[in-house]
């Protein structure tokens, strides 16, 4: 067993959560010695819809890194379809918490590598093809973290703080003896890439297409335009229902391709089909432990309504660094208190938002309610803006919002139409 260097922070996983944790520590306290480890060699693919919204743009801007999005085409609208073929197109509204109401669709093979390279450029020490295998707490308040490298050798790295950023099947989380999310609080989804020479023509512009509760029972299918003719398509549903109904994810994807074709979309060269789990934030584990913290999917941070997870993962990395960077070198006694502050600030920021999205998920699981919501949203701009803000911003349901939505849900549509024309 090879013993190597000592670090202030060892991060397991170099996806957006881990890489942004490293970037944030280095930007807030350049003197820290940070090591980031990943079992893969970058660039590496990750099953994903590849959509990043105002939150990610904002997280990159915080440290002047938005240049990695230069030359990417902007997506400017969403098109929502529901049962009975109700469809509405809406511009991405001015989100309240961020200045950029834009979405980009960038293959994760590329996006994650760009974020990882930012960490490298700041002097973070990077270790690719290093598979985490366990950790041990020492009596001197340090932690030994073990990895198997690409030559099959075991190596141990010493650290003050260990960060688990190793995704939906986190080994670090398992070693903390925390349970995985139950199937109800998880989704399964599959992603594929296609080429479509006429997608932008069919949807009139660069629009993210969601099809709710049609091809996917109590879930949704998507088609997200990236650069040129490249489109990311996929479909996902709650894991509990997927198992109960004995579904086959590849068959679901094929059915959705046929639906796309029936809408006139030319589908060519279907490739790189890959399925994976999404641990929803409706059931989060404890994030702060004795000198160990979880960020991103390892801490179940995915929005239960939209399936978005990149933003929450990156933001958790920043909040962790913000709350702990000052204590790592000088006052190791206090590190556990500052880890608790990290967990508190994450929950303060996102708990109500996650709760609102979990409620919205319940509504959207009923085909009748989805139909009604889309019918109301097709007439009422405020409702569609609110739905899109839940998807791309940190919107929360307030009592006033529940009251207004309740009235709109119960009112006959002709009354809403009269109100709309009189405004
Ligand atoms: C089909 C699908 C579609 C999605 N669509 C979207 C979307 O459009 N937009 C969005 O925002 N989110 C989407 N998500 C969610 C998003 O992919 C995740 O929330 C996001 O990747 C979380 O980032 P992360 O850094 O926490 O984990 P990951 O991106 O999974 O990164 C974890 C890293 O840890 C490494 N690792 C794992 N185990 C070990 C180990 N033992 N040792 C060392 N390294 C290890 C992995 O190689 C990986 O690089 C989607 C998810 C799925 C499955």
C-alpha cells in the first residue's frame, strides 16, 4: 500500500459538483491544497439531458468562468405537451433569482471536461482513473482515503476533510452507512443522441420540448436541441412505478422516437443510449458528518419535478467551500461546526423550493391534473411562467400562490379567457 501526500480537502468525483467544490475552495482560499479524484479518464460521458439553465450560468459567473459557454447556441423557449396533445410554447421567463434567462444544451462529455479544466487551471491536483475504495478516521483528526489506481495499486491520501461527490451510486455515502433513496424518491431515465435536420423548423425556434405524462407514465420525455442538428432525447419515470409495471426503458425510448416522428421530426442516427438513476431531493441524507461532507447526487439533490441536478450540485460545492474554507488550515477543531453550517445554509436556500417541486411532481403524476394544468397555462401567462420557474429557478409555492393556482384550477376555462382578454 503506497502512502502519498497530505491534503486539506480530498474530493471523490470530478463531475460538476466535485469540480465546482474544488474551484470554489481555490477561489476563496488559494493556499489550500486540494486533490480531486475520479475513476474515469476525462473527457467522460454521463447520461443526462445536457440542459443547463440560469443557475449554472450564475454559478460560473460567480468566479468569472462563464467564458466556457461562449459560442454555444442559446435555447430560448420551452414547448410543453401533455395528454390529449395539448401543447404550449413559452419563452423562458425572467427568473427572479438570476440575471440570465437562457438555457444551453451541451453534451456532458464536453461540459464536465470544461469545468474540470477550470479546476486544473487553478492548481487543484487531479487524479484520473483513481477509484475510491474506502476511508478511515485517524486519532489526530485526519482521514486516510484509499484509492485503486489504473495500474491496480492501492494508494492512501491523508486529508482534513473528505468530500463525497461521487454521484448517484456514491460509495462514500455507503461508507457513511447512509441508505440509498427508496424507489419512490428515485427516477430511472434513459438518454440518447439523434441528428434531426428539421427539429428547429418543426418547433419554429430552439425550444426545449417536454412531453409530460404521455410516453412516460407519471414522468416525462424530452427532446433538447444542442449544436447544429444534434438533439438530446430521453425519457424517465419514477423507479417504483417502472418496477411495478415491469417496463423496459429501451422500449419506452423507441416508443417516444415514434411519437417524435409522428410530430414530423426527422430522427436519424440514434446512438449512445445510456440509462441511469436520479436520486430526488425529496429525500435527502444528512450532508455533514464527522470531517466528511456530501455534495451533488451523492447527497440526493436532484429537483423532483424537473430532474435538474447540475445546478444544485455545483451550488452545494460552493456553499460547502464558503462555510468551511477559512477553518481548514488553522482551526481544525471547528471544522465539524462549519460543516453543520454548510448543511444549514443548503437547506435554508433550497428546502422550500424542493418541497414545492415535490408537490408539483404529485400534481403532474396525474394525467388529468397535467391536462388541466396545461389547459390553464395555455390561457394564463402567470401559471406557465410559474411552472417554468419551478423548472429553471428557485421558485417556491407561497400560500398566495397556492390560493391563486387553486382558483384557476377550479374556474371554468371560459372565465380565464374573459379575464385574459380584458387585461
Ligand atoms: C437521464 C438523465 C437526464 C438528466 N438530465 C439533466 C439535465 O438535463 N440537466 C440537469 O441539470 N441535470 C440532469 N440530470 C441530473 C444530472 O445528471 C446530475 O444531477 C449531475 O450529473 C450530478 O452531478 P454530480 O457531480 O453530483 O455527479 P456526476 O455527474 O454523476 O459525477 C460523479 C463523478 O464521480 C465519479 N465516481 C463515481 N464513483 C467513483 C469512485 N468510486 N471513485 C472515484 N470516482 C467515482 C464518476 O466517474 C463521476 O465522474 C439528468 C440525469 C439523468 C440520469
